[in-house]
């Protein structure tokens, strides 16, 4: 079985700090039962997800210039979309927000007077990424129709300033879901595992031979009040769930 050599690591990861969970209510206390409405309404989650995907797609330069047919194909709900969660760089001189469709969805489901704007939503969730985020965002679908073997990796193997984190926002497949299969599975490390200095920044650190007994696999729970999980990429190795039960998971970095 594969092993992770931590002989050069000197920084122990504090027990209990590997993975934290947050609720939408914590992040948006003025929004009025955001967590309950999000978890109990598939129509809200679907509208929110589609709006986020469209807003980011339509403001990401690498997608510009595509035909309407290509746009429709790439925005199909089973495809992954990526871009940046940073909205400040897209704000126009006349104050128009970037996440226009998301703003409308949040107003519809949370209330005109209490809903955050789409830009505020993205920036608030993104702020959980810490002091030196890359601002990369991706909506990950993955394999949903069958069990797959774990594929252990780190996304970057880095945590600039020691406080930079990965944030996952879950979109469960059914209302009032409470269980695993929405978020990535993880293995907690005793010591920080930092990628070699010459490892490319945008490439994952993969452990193809690593096999982990299921007793050591952490399967973070999605539930009302735990719609978001956060971790430092140097504290765990992680994998898509072997059995996914979600519409998607959005990763902010």
C-alpha cells in the first residue's frame, strides 16, 4: 500500500482543525433562514446554481466569443464550469454588479430587502478562503451514477500565509438531505504536507498508489447548518466521494 512520507514535515496539524463546517445562516445572518430555505427547496438550489454558472460563464474571458450552441452545451447541468469568484474586478464604472442573475434569484427566494446581492454572496463565501486566495472557482459534477474508487490528491499542496483554505459549497440532490456524498472525502494528516517548491502551482499533487482503510476516511456530512466545509489543502488528502449523492459541489480557492 502507498504511504505518504512526512519525514521532512515538522508542523503538526492540530487535532480538530482539519475540516470546519459553516452554515449560510452564519455567513448571511440578515438573510432570514437562508440555510433552511436552501436545504428544503430544490427549486431554490437549482435556480441559484444555474444563475451562478451563467453569471460566471458570461463574464469569463475564456468563454467569450463562443456560439450560442456551444454556450448551451457547456452550460448543461452535468458539465463543469470554472472561472473566478472575485467580483470586484468585474464591477463596472456605473456600479452594475457582475452576478446579476444570482442577485435576482436571491431576492426572489430570500426577500428583496434582506437578500445579499450576487456579488456579496460570492465575495462572502470567497472570504473564507483566507488571506491569499487564487480566487479560482469551479462547479464540479463528477461521476454520479456509480461507485468509483477513491483518487487521493491535494489540489495544490499549498496554503499561502498558512491561512489560505479551500471552501466547498454543497448542492445536495434531494431536499432536507443529511448525510455524506456531497462533499469530498478526506484523510486527515498528522503533519502538514506541503508540495515541493518546484511543483507547478496549478497542478494537483496526486497519490496514485495510496490505499486507505475505510475506517480512516472522513466523509464530511452535509446537513442544514453545514452547507459549507473548509480546509487547508496541506492538512488533508482528499478525493471525490466513492459514492456521490449531489447535484454538484462548488469549490472556492
